[in-house]
C-alpha cells in the first residue's frame, strides 16, 4: 500500500504524511511546478503546469489497494477504476456507489458557471474537517493495509 496525494490545493498534505509515517506507509506527493513540497518526509513528483497534468501522473502511478487523497472527483473516479481507494480532504471516502452523483454535481455546477451563475464556494476549513479526514484515513489504512 502507498498513499498518493494530489497536492495542488490540498490542505491536508502535512496531516496525511504524518499519519502515513506513523503506519510506515510510503507517500508520494504529486504537484505541478507552482508548488514546492520539499522538506516533507515523502517522495515528491513535480510535473509541468497544465490541465490535469498532476492528476494523470498520479493515476498512472497508482495501483490496486493504494490510497489517493484528492478533492478532484474525476481523479477519484479514475483511481476507483484501478481498484485503488480515494478520499477527499474532508474525510469523504469516494466509492463506486457515490462517485456518479458527485461527478453529476460537478457537471451541473460547471453548467451553472457557463450560464453566468456562480454556486457558493467552499467555507473556511475547520478543525473538525481535519479530524474527519484523519479518522477516515486511519479507517482506510486499518481496513486495507492487511489485505495487500
């Protein structure tokens, strides 16, 4: 098992690395050139800027049983198709049962934006979200680390 972080705009990079280190799980941080994650106790892969370049790099590296941390529903769907696990920064675990509705919501929001309407953005991050994320990551690790 490895943990891959879609680090562009991810608020839980340090928390993820800390939890992974406790369980001796290797972490790969994938980001584009506008971010610097040197100094983290993890492998860092930096890709050129470009639409979804970090996402495609990550999905090409992930394997069945690995964990992806991402807020991108499209990337999560691709990881699920490779039988990997995925969760977002708030502790929501992406599954084959919920990913379609999330992708549809994303599609509808893009249609609203194209029509000139702007849905509300995310609220300020809370400590409770960090706790939810940490609990969800710990549960995924406990559930799947022994299955190999």
